């Protein structure tokens, strides 16, 4: 299938209509045969519902397309040859995706890496090791452009292949300071994907929507550091429901950033200690010798319990979508974790280093890199923390947060 320009405009108008989500869109196309016919039928259809579905005008849709074209963005429709087959196979695939960069990156075998924004230095270092290994094995790495694990995964694979999925519009990068990373991804010949309109500033509900695309593009999802309420666990849940592989990197029971990943492993996710642990599982999927896994590993029925759209039920009333967490109102809500620096006292070097440390030992150079502090400052601050009993030193010049028992002894 290949849409004409007129058909693509109709698809854009239909999916931009309030009350129309991926499932409703698909139902309308199946019922009326085309987006144009569905648009014509909307006034009569919504007479029986509590909510009116008013599509944007043709001029409004044309303005969005023109704004996208100025950034070199293409709208690719589900069913077209350039639309990623892995994403198409999911239950809530976006009918249209806006792609900046080379859409060919979306057709290659991919693996997702997601994790904490408040990542430890050890977590960042292991993410880079995994991402580089995946790239060297020919896999494209998909992630969500967030701070921490996501950003490190993208940067580690700029030379081998990476895809960033946005929660907002293509011209509303979140976080804003990753606009430069977007330019690097596009400049390196890879792709940035969004389903939301141009000009759309991401809200809390948009991040789970983005996460289902991250997992849907990928053969499997690897989670590196995730607290129990982390949005990364939502990505893992979508991967499970989409019948994709789920992997998790274990961490110290003393580190809250490892609680979510340790839970995933206990529930059946594949434990990841090295690159080969992932590659060996994905190998049969890449060469077609096996179908995607059925979750962990029994794919649940599509219950629709993860609805992030207010989709109109044209056979009844209006189906109200609810966020996974009731207080998810904006990007800084439950789906956003603090950065690898303190939320208060941002210029406190001690607090910055503590935020980057975990019970896993890391080297001074890696700490300096992840904290953004000069090595001299890191070394001086570590000495102060050691005297206070806040850290432990290990072999090869590595350090970690002190265990609670050690802290207790130092203060006695």
C-alpha cells in the first residue's frame, strides 16, 4: 500500500480528531474503507455518543504537514513499505508516524534499552557496554531520549544505529537540552520518531504512549536500573503484552534503582550480565527461526487495560482513558525521575557525587564523566565522603556507597 498525498492528509485529519485513537482509527477504516469516508461519516456517528468528534480542517492539517516538511519530516502510514513491520504487528500501532532522518533505520532489527533517569555511574557504564555490543552485532538501539540510561544508549550507538522515540511533537524535544542529541542522531543517518502533532508539548500520559512504540519497534527490551514506579517498567509491560522479549540487569538490593529490575527478573525476565545474554535469545528472532516470545512467557489476552486515549465507542458511549498512575499529569510527574544530581543544592559537589554512586563499585574517571565534575574535585570530595563513612573503597581505585552496616559503624 502507498497513500497518495490526498489520502495521507485524510489519515492525518482522522487520527488528529479528538476521540480517535489507534483502535478507533483502525475500526473506522475497516468499516468505511477509507479515511475520507470515515471523516464524512463522523457527524452522523457522533450523534449517538456523548462526545463530538470534530476533525481538524483541511487547512490545519496542511499547516502541520508544511511545518513537518520544513524539518525534513515524513509521515509514514501503517501498511506502507517504510512502516516498521515490528511496530505494525502491535495492537495499538500508531496509524501515522512522523519520522525525521532515515526511515530505513526503522526496518532493521532493533533492541530497546531503557532505564532510570537518575542513573548511577555503574548503570551508565554498563548501558554503554551493552549498547556498543548490540551495535557491533548489527542491532539498532531504540530508546526514549530521556536523561540517564536513554541518552547514554543513544550516544553509544551513533556510529552503529539508534532510533529515538519522542513523547511530544518533533519540534518539542523533551528534555529541551537533548535537542543537540536529536541533531546528532539525524546527522549520523538514523531516525527520530513521533506520533503526536507538531507543536505538542508532552504530558504525563504521553510517556506511556511513547513507551509502547519503543517496545513495539524492538525484538526485545532491556531494562537497566528502574525503581518500582519507573516508566521503564511500563515499557517492559508493553513488551510483555506485545509478545516481545524482556531483559533486566540485576542490581544491589540496597539500591532503590535496582528494585524494579530485580522484580522483573524474579517474575521471569532474562537476567543480563553481558551482551551475549541478549544476543543469544534474539538470534532465532533475527534470522526467522522462531516467532517472537509470548511474553514472560505466556502472552496475555489484549485486555485494553492500558488505554491512554479518550477513544469514542461508536457503538455506545465514550470510553474514558485513565493513566496508569492517577497523579500522572505532566512530564515531571511519576514518569520522570530525578537526574544524576540532587534536586536541591544543585551546586553541592558531595550531593552530586552521592546521586551518581550506588552499591556497585565504579572508578574515579567514570564518576567524573557522569557527574560532570573535574577529576580533582571528585577525588577531594570522595576523600571527604570517605572520612564521613559515606563511601567504601575497593580494589583498582573504585568506590561505592557504603552499606548501611558500614555507615552505622563509622558513626559509632
